């Protein structure tokens, strides 16, 4: 067709002038595959879920699964809303993300290593160790959907029950503060690995609000191994008691009644329930007999967010290390020495020196730089 006009070529091939110039433009690029058909799909996908939201869906699902809770799309969506993740994906989108990530398997049982020494905390006196956990979502008349933030002092068995309508932000700081106003400040606070306790999985070194709150008031926060809820066994057992004796029996309408009934249940437990481990005493009597001088928060109102970054103190993660010798600290991976394989280790983050120190029992076996961001 050399020497022919554009019009004659288009007439012979029965194509338009725009078709001709499109292919001429492709040819002029010099690309070897200029003649191949290219996709007409849009290059931009304005409705595509961001990588951050997809990662949040993944971590929420794993957190629910490891705690033995319902971990379907609806439960994940509720959790994302409570954690103020935006935008919250639809149930269909959550299911697609789970399918792509291979997170649709069902629970087949828990793995518990045998013969390994777990670094349990000593709880010989009042407020030496508190265990805390959430129950919920729970539903009462109204309708009212809420969570109960439950805390137990291991030495005396005293409990604190704080209902909240959502988990995250200032609400949970206020709830924890209210519990400390009633129980006193502990030396050590033990929790599981929910995001509300440690902060953001996208910024694992930023120290979430509750880590900062504990550090500012000289409380060492401990995170139990993922997938081992029995390490928080005292508060887990109390949660069962709470569900049977409170949720299953107490009728209430609205948030005000829920608050009042929760405090009444707490007072009844601490003042009237007797435990064999306390030699037949009630939790209140056990505290009185211990003659422990308790520390309490310095003010009636909780600090407001954002909390300032602490300059000192330490918090800990307990993890079981497998053959890959990888330590997971809120999604960040660290390779450990060979002697840590198949052992429980304590990862201690020292805020002042900005170091991650690794212990087996009382012996330090490794140390890594850990810049707080």
C-alpha cells in the first residue's frame, strides 16, 4: 500500500481514518509487539480497596480466629467499624479479600507445644498483675449492642466490668481509666493481641494509645502469644461467669440501665462471691487481708487523646518461636538466634534505649535496634 493515500487505504480495508492513525501511531513507537491487540480495560480503578484496608481485613480476621471467635465477613465488618477503619468494605468485598488471602479455612484445633516453660508472671500480691479482655458484641433490649471490657486482679480475684458501645479511640481510654479508678493501677497488665490494645498494624512501632497510657503511669504491658487465649485464663474464665450470671439473667433497657447493672454485678462479685483459692474469702476480704497499699490514677478524668509519647518504660510480647526463628511483633518480623527455636521468648521493647531485647527466661539472648516512630 506504499504510495497510497489515507483515504484509499481506508476505503480498501473498509476502516475509518481514526483506525488508520491509531495503528500508524502504534507502528511509529517502534515496539516489537505494536500489532498485538491491547486491553481496553480502564487503567484506573477508583473503587479498588486500598492495600491498607486489605491488610486491616486480614489482621482482623486472624485476630478473631486466634481468639476462637466468629470470624466471618459480618464479624470482620463490625470490628473494622469499631476500629474506625475507613472506608469500611462491603461484606462481598471482605469475602473476596479473604478468598484471595487464603483465609477461608476452618479451625481444626489449637497447637500447644508440650514440655516448654511458659514465662508466666508472678501474681503474689494485689495489683501485681491484671488480666483484661473484651466480651462481645453483646445485645440487650433496646436494641443495644455493646462490649464489656472485663479486668481481673490475679491475686485477689477482684473484677471490674466496664461496658462500652465501641472499641477504640477515647472511649477505650476512658474505660480503662474507670477500671483503674476502681481497682487501682497494676504493676503489670496482660492482654491479647487485639489491635485496640497495641495500635495500628501499619505502624507497629508507633505505640498505640493504650501502650502509651500504661507507660505514662509506670505499668508494664504484656501481650500473650497469638492463638493461645488460655494464657489469659483467669479473665477468660471470668468472661464465662459474666455471660452466665449477667448476660443470661439480668434484664435491662438502654445504656444507663446497662451501666448501673454492670456496676451492681461487679460489686456483688467482689463483695459476696467466695473462692477456694482465697481460702473461702471474697475478693474484697482478700484485698483487706493483704494490707496492700494501692496506687490510683491521679485525676478523675482520663487523659485526652492524642497522648504524648513516653520517654521511658518498657512493654513486652511473649511468643513461641518455631523452626523459622521468626519473632512477630505486631506484624513486623525479626530473625532470632538458633537457640530460640521451639522456645517461648520474651521480646522487651525498651522505650528509652529504643532496643528490642530477647529473653529466654531470665537470660538475654539477643538485642536489636527498635526505633520508636
